[in-house]
C-alpha cells in the first residue's frame, strides 16, 4: 500500500518538489478515503444538512414533484410560467416520528433558509410550507391558497394526516388568515391550528410593542431563516423566523404544547417543502439550505454558502487518486512536475483565505476582487440577489464561496471618467478610512465596470426600517443611529487627515448593523462620481430634499451642505416622514410645516406616532433633536451649527443654540437677493448669475425643501 512507501528526497531534488510529491502520495489518498458524508443514517434516526442542493447526494435524497425542481444550488418549488400549479420537494426516505412500541411522538428539529419572490407586477404571493406528509408525492393540481399542502379534496379531512408549518404571505379570508404575513401550524386543514404574525422575537411578549420585543419579519422578497423544533418530553413545538441569517431569535415565534401528535402522525412520515401558484405565473419559492435531525439533537446550522472549498478539494483528490491508480509512477511524476510548475508560474491568486478575510474585516483593508469571484458570489448578479438600487447604481448581496462571508456588492452605474490608476488611489483612500460608524469597504473590482464590495449589514438600510416598520425603532435606537451618523461625519470633516465632504447623506445610505448601529456608506463616492448624471441625483451631487439651497448656486459641496443633509435625516428619523413628502391639505413642504408648528409651539405634533406611544419619558429630548434638525436645515449656511456642536447636542453635552424665528426662515428663503448679497456665495454667483437665479426660482417653486 501507498502508506508503506517512503519517498527519500534524491540528491539535488528541489525541497518544494519533494514535499509536493509527498502530498500527492500520502495526503490526497487519505482525503479520497475520507470523503465526508453529509448524511448519517443510524438505525431509526435521520439527520442531514444541505447548504445548497447541487450535490449528487442532495439530488439522490430529495425528490421534487410536479412544479418543483432543482435549480442550480437551490430548490425551486414552482415553475416559472406555471399557473394554478403546486410543487413539493421531499426527503425521499421515511423518517420515524412515532415510537413504534409506546406510540409516543419523537423529537425532531429542522432549520432552513427560503425566499418568497412575489409576482413582479402585483407583489402577491401565497406562501411556502414545511410539510410532514404520510406519503411521497405532491398535491395533484392546485387550488389557490392551499400552499401545496392540501387541495380542495384533501383539506379538512382527518385521513389526510398532513401537518405543516405555513409561512403565509397572502390573506385568504376564507381560510381565516389573520394577515398577509403570518406563520401558522396547519393540522390536516389550511385553517391554521395556531398562527401568529411573522416576527423576530426577543421577548416572550405575544405582541411586539416596542423594539425590545423584536421586530416584524416581512417574508416577501427577503431571505428568511426558519427553525422548527419539537421536543417530545415537553410536547412543545417551537417555530422561529429571522431575517438575520444564522441568528436564531431568543424567543420562538410560536411555542405550543397543546397539540397531541400521537393520533396525527404515522410511525413513518416524509418531510419537505411545498408551495403553489394561483393565476400569477411569476411567483417563485426558493429553498437555499435545509437541515433536519430526528435524533434528539438540534438540527445542524445551515447557511447560504453556495459551495465550500472542502468539496472541491475532495473532488481534486478523487481525480488525482484515479490518475495515480491508473498511471505508472514515471508518468505521474511528469504530470505532477508539470502541474506544480504551472501552479508556481500562475499569477498569485487574489482571493482571500479565511484568515485574510478575518483580518480584512477587522482592519477594513480593501482588496481587489476578480469580476468572476463577485459574479459567482452574487449568483451572476441575479435578480434574486438584488437588494435594491441607489443613487449610484444597484446593490447585490452575495456570499464569498471560500469563506462564507456575506457581502453587498455595489455595481456603479456610470463609467468613471477618471483614469483607472487615479480611481484605485481614490478607492484606497476611502478604504483606509476607519470609523465604527462608516460602512467598511472590503474591496473593489474594475474589470467590467466599477464594483464596490461592502460587508453585508443584517438590518439593511435605515430607510427600509424607518419607513416600513417604524415601530421597530425605539427612540433610544433612533438617537443612537443619529449620534452614529453625526460621529461619522465629524470624522470625515474634522478628524480624518484629509477633509472629506460626504455629499449624499440620506436614510438609504445609512446601513444598520446587527446591533442597530448606524454605518454610513457611500462616503467619497460623490467625489468620485460628482459630475456624472446618475439616477436620483441632480447635476449637483445629492438627492432632492437633502440638498442645501446654496448648492444650487455654488454647485459646491461643503461641510455645511453635509450638515443640511444631516438635518434632513434628523427630521426624517424623528417624524417618520420622508423629507420630500408633502404635508396637509395645503401641501406644504415638510420643513415649512415644521416651521409652522415651531412658531405655534406645537412641534410635538410632528413626532412619529410610534415614538410618542413608547417613549413618553424622552419627549423633551425628542423635541430638542427635532429642533436641531430644523436648525441644521436652515437655508442660511452660517446659521447651521458645525457638526462638532451637533454631536455634542445629540450626546447631551451641549445646549441647543437659540432657534431663529420662523420669520427669519421665510424671509431668508423667499428673498433670492439675500443670497446675492451673501459674500460666501457671491463670487461663485457672478460667473453663474443667470442660471443661479433660475435655480433659486426653481427652488422656491418647489416649496423650499422638496
Ligand atoms: C376541486 O377543484 C376542482 C378544480 O378546481 C373542481 O373541478 C372540483 O369540483 C373541486 N372539488 C370539490 C369537492 O370542491
Ligand atoms: C396552542 O394553540 C392552541 C390553538 O390555537 C391554543 O388553544 C393553545 O392555547 C396554544 N397553547 C399554547 C401553550 O400556546
Ligand atoms: C421552545 O420554546 C420554549 C420557550 O422559549 C423554550 O423554553 C424551549 O426550550 C424551546 N424548546 C425547543 C425544543 O427549542
Ligand atoms: C395523546 O393522545 C393519546 C391517545 O389519543 C394519549 O394516550 C396520550 O396521553 C395523549 N398525550 C398527551 C401528551 O396528552
Ligand atoms: C448554531 O449556531 C448557534 C449560534 O450561532 C450556536 O449557539 C449553536 O450551538 C449552533 N448549533 C449547532 C448544532 O452547531
């Protein structure tokens, strides 16, 4: 056997070649013998874990019925274009869920990651279910709203013997659905035995009253991680959901011990997933990862890592093993030397190892990526991976295959007019910035257009939370977010060796990390792309509503224009309204409305209702912060406080300056001549006077701060 051989390094043989040969002879054959087995079947216990379904094992052990199929690395439960159809994928070996002698239920545990992709036109989708079924096969045909668990023949019959956990994203009043985003336990009946609105729970409270109780998990168009655990000794069935992949909530969403499974289960059952489509052909349901255990232990943790490097090593081992077995020693030597030589002469590979990744994540050292790697990480920039689009382009989420690190890749829409060299130096400058409230740039790629790689932030951007689920943000969290952004700005303006003006502060550029701390993104981008006409930006870099009035004349971004944008952000965070929204029947701009309230001493009317309910004690501070926002948005840049003062006020270390009167606001705003007499802007204006006064008119017409 190979193991008894020793290769003595011949005189003159290169030491590296010698050790490479030893690897070929000893290590790789061991790997071949050790090909790890994902599935362990021991007597009556079953446990398996699939991080992706592309392996031969997954395809042998899971069978998909009707509309369902394997789709690359995923299970796709519905077929593109299929209407009134259902699909089901089941682990195709029976699983013992009842003790055959005592006929008592056995514990089981499962976790999986799924995505519900609603119809692109209507945003409607029925939902997806984890099913425990008595037989293989799927539901024949579909009846809308049954999620592929039942049809109109099998529903509500004890003989159906099917239990499911539904993740239901459509409200079917005929099935007594509570809302269009709930999780329910279905026992032989689509009318749920127990159901709760989908949420990530951080307290035992059955309803989410404040952020300390958790947050709503919207299951449409978002990747969701779910856990189902049944503990036989306590007869407790727990279900949890999270959008923070891999982070199980501290409290289950459903924890029910009233169900007696004895009479509901057969000794052997089949487990898997189902979904169905109604009349809309584009609703898709994906499962990305799944683990299951019926051996009394919790199911293995799953993640969205598409492939791991061990598998490829194993494959390499198999191939080399075969070569070794079939070719003579001399030939092998020639091949190995050739391979080794080629490996050596190839360019050093740019991909990060796990250690390098950890190091990079800690130190925020940006790295150049290859386009291929980023395309692979984001599933070829697929629609499914698209997180959204912003001022500078589209953002995709992805996972670096080797390391499992989750990333957000920003694809910049316009081409850089700068030389590549200059561009790289800019990116590395930005990449060297380090502050706990800046989103770290992990790297970039410039092979096919500009791509910037950031760490993926689990809670997405501030605007998503603030305007869709304001109840999830307590006052303390909001204040912490504002202080964080202010601290990041102070760093950019004053504490960094090189002054940087952000130019595009807005809620969608503020990311939220796992502790809901703010991470300001896109800093410096405006400088790179300042004069390209990108979507959602005007010819002056920035976004409507967040742009200081003077930037319409001077076309220059300054620290004080950043302070204005930050004021707009404060107003949004405190009022829960978008800065460019209109208020009331007279349709006045938000800022105009606030000045009105301010002059009537009625600012509290503007505070987000969900804050008023939960944060009575802080109402004084809330008002101070709102006033600070108004002050930062004062049209005269000289009146706006410096960011250092803003930080101090937010931290409670400094008093709010005296507010100017509402009259001074309106007189300043509506007198274009006051700009012309302002010496800080007049020199810029002389060259540009004509277009400047047009801009003032446009600005006034737009209601000041629209
Ligand atoms: C079930 O639905 C099918 C097709 O939608 C219909 O033909 C059949 O009559 C229905 N059966 C019952 C019992 O409602
Ligand atoms: C379980 O659900 C049933 C049906 O909704 C309900 O009556 C019972 O109180 C729940 N039990 C627990 C422990 O929540
Ligand atoms: C189910 O949830 C309850 C309540 O949080 C917890 O005490 C119990 O340990 C959980 N059981 C399992 C199997 O996770
Ligand atoms: C469940 O039902 C079976 C028979 O119907 C009964 O023997 C058993 O005690 C019940 N279990 C619980 C936990 O109530
Ligand atoms: C899964 O991950 C959680 C936290 O990330 C950890 O506490 C738990 O032990 C892990 N479970 C398994 C089965 O590895």
